[in-house]
């Protein structure tokens, strides 16, 4: 059998191989990108029973609206010395605050922090917290009213 040299513009097996490698390369690159977005974003919420959680959803929305009406604001952050510091705005002077911290991913690491009110109106943890990402669940109470927030810090 005689081999013929492909003419210019003819689609060969080599062209098909390049098209397959390029196509699968794009698909793999997009998958890696989407996986990195998924693992660095929302860590998820685990509930024991999704049906029961769905039935409580409207109540949670009503509670969130009551919290907004209070006008309280709080911004947690990890200070340079490792303590959790919570800046507040509109929170009454006699308010009490508590915090639970947990890691968003990986090993289950969680603890409850004791927060002490400072003279400047901020709250500060008694013990420092380790470096890294944390999810802080704050609860501030005053005169029978309660305010909750969950936020990530680094």
C-alpha cells in the first residue's frame, strides 16, 4: 500500500487528537476552577431533619426582621494579639454578649468564648483564639431582646 501525503486543509488523525486534548483540557480546567470555588465558599449548614428546618424557615425570617428593627450592629474580628474583638453600634450599655466559634472546614474544632465588655463599648474575649478561618456566632442580649449573627473571620 502506498501512503499519500495529506494535502493542505485535510483533517487528519493528528488534528483529531489535538481537538480532543484541547476539548478535554478545557473541561478539566473548568472543573478544577469550579471545585476551588466550591471549597472556598459557603461551608454549608447541616440540619438533622431538612423537613423540620423547612417548616421553621418563615419563623427564622420573622426573627431576622425583629433583629433588623433593633438597629444593633456588631463586627467581630481577630485582633493582633489573638483575642476576638467585637465592635458594636447601637447596642445598649447593659447588653451581654456571648460567642461560639467553629472551623468552617476540616476537623471539628469549636469552642465557646467568654466576652467581656470594654470601657469603649467593644466586647473582647478573655482567651485568645488560634489563627485561621473561623465562623463566629454572636449573641447579644439586653432587656429580654436577643440579636444573633454568624460571620466568618480570619
